[in-house]
C-alpha cells in the first residue's frame, strides 16, 4: 500500500511540475509582462494559454500532451466527499488526516494560483492593446475575469472561512501579475474576497457572448452558474433569491437542455450533448483518465459511494466491481468509459478523456436546494429534483414525495449532487458541506470538527510568504 500511495503522490507532483514547465510560454512568466499582445491574434494566443492552465495542461503517463483536470477538479473533491479514494485506501483526504504538508492540498493551491496569475498577466497586457476592436476586447477581458473568478472561487471555498463574512481568513487576492515586489501578500478578509470575485463575475456576465465559438470557451451562462454556485455557499441575506433567479434564467433562457438519459452524456454523446455548458477539451491521443480510472485503478469508489447508489439504476454504469490480484474487490469508476481497460488499447477512445466543467443539471439542483433551505415552494423544489433524477433513470419518487420539510429535502438534493457529479467538477464536496454539521457527520463520520471543512494553507506558501497566516485549527 505504501508503494502504491508513494507512486500516486509522485504522479500528482509530476503533473504539477509538467504543468508549470509547459506554461512557461504563455502567460505565466515575465515574458508575458511586456509588449506580448499587439493585436487580436496575439491576444487570442495568450488567452488560450489561460484556458490551457484552466484545463491543467500537462503530459499523460506516457509523456503525451494531456489535460490534467481530473487531478485538480475531479478526484480531490470526491476524496473529501468520501465517495472516492486511492485504490490502496487510507488517504489523508478520505480519513481527514490533512496537514499543511499534504501534497494534494498543495496541488490544489498551486493549480488555482497559477490560473489566477495567468489571467492577471493576460488582463494586464490586453489593456493597453489599442488595435483590438472594443467589443471583442471587452469579451476577452470578460473571459480572463471569468477564469480568474473560477480559480478564486475554488480557493475561497477550499482554503478560506467562506461561511463567515466577518472572518479575516479569506484568500490571497492577487490582482496583479506576480513579481518579486508583490510575492508577499496577506490574506484579504472573506468579505473582500467575495466582493472581488463577484465583481469579476458581474463583468463577465455583462460582456461574455451568449455562446463561445467553441464549447471549451466561457459563455454568459456558465458565468451565471458560477455566480449561483458561489452565492449558495456564501448564504448571506438575499443570496438564495439570487441563486433562484440566476438558475431560473439559465433553465428557461439558455440554449442548453437536460439530457434525457444521463449515461448518454458520458458514454455516447460527450460534448455534443446539449446539457454540457462548458467542456475541457482533451488532446487527441491522451490516455490520462483511462489510466487513472481503468488501466491503473488508481482511484476507486468507497463504501459510501456504493451505499448512495444502492437502489439507483446508475449503479449499472457509474462503477463496476473488479477483482484486483493484490487488493481484492475494487469499485472501478466507469462513468467515463466502460470498455476493455487493456493497457494496449488503441487511442483515441471516444469520450473517455472528456472533462465537464459545467452541466445544466447543476442549475436545477442549486435552485431546488435554495428553495429547500428556505423551506419555501417545496413542491417546486421537488419537481426540479424529480426532473433531474428521472433523467438518471429513477422512476420511484416516493422518498422525494415523503420529504415534509426543507431540511429533509435538502439532504436528498445533496445526495443527488454527490451522485450526479461524482468525479466531475467539485460540486459534490461543496454540496455536502452545506448540510448542518451533525447531518454532514452522519454521512461523513471521519470529519472530526468544522475546522476541517477547509484546507490548511500549504507549508510551501508560508515558507516563502511571511505575511500569510495559517487557517484556524491547523
């Protein structure tokens, strides 16, 4: 087991290292801090570099260019939600034995601040470019701000006291491209952190196109969905009303539509599904997810996962039980690929490497939860939930109908988020944390106390930044 865990942490470290090396061209080093953007073409080149960091551009296990979204936005959050673990078991995340020297925590921190820095470099150098048409320039600014807001949202929800608007433990609000003069930065307050992210998102909502030229570019609707995702976690006065308004707009007015059979998104339709609002485009020949979930069985489902899917028809395709020679029975994640995992499998495998940053189901579930938490319009909330689970193949709604309070209904909604978005984009962990702590502990008893609902500031950051403070409890 120790050897297996060592190899997995080495893989994570290698991914991060490769990501840093490949991003040295645009826009994460001092080379971008100059006259790099001179026209629309060069601006798009630099912006593509920011999207490259969003996708976590790296190399797969064979040295082939790949996207590493799985490492930074899929598995780590499902580890914390308790539905996924290393195949050898006993990870710090699964057991909640996390400290400031935990490699995976450092990985999440570094990935998001690299994205912030990439966006800052792009925005700084886009501003003085005078030859870009004003409308297109605003769109590109909006894309940069959206990508910065995405990273800052991940950082705020993972590393800050996001529930306490009076807390001084917010995030490092890096508003400028990092250099030797501004590397040391103290945390902003939680209130300041939210204000800055929302400012970026409001600009993005006002200036992004309704649809990007490609599905892997940001659009106005994903900016609205990200804002709803942020606000339901803040849960301040008026936030639930905004969540309902934003998601209602997305559901009724966007060009996206729920897939009638959820399995089709991942196994057959992929990015052609109308439910996919923003994708992460893989390289043609990569086999990163295939090795992680199938060939190497690095990440496998837990007992909590199987209990959630016990009476759910998705049990037949989200995972399958396999017999490993060394480790015995394991729950292989087959959400993205169900075929032969032979290591000599020819590439590419259709849809197996696809990653999904935003899907429409999240809008339905966020609205349902916002209504349930307020204990209002429970019939509407139930209908939203039933719509989503019906597309997942469920036809028995007795448990949903039996929920007589908003609190009971919220638990059912959260469990659906955990199933619907397992190993996908991190919202499974965010949803679980929104439950009252004792309810959360009944699902995830390994969590010792509420301080562990956020991650520690990594030692690597504190070693170089003398102004930052460690989060309480660590």
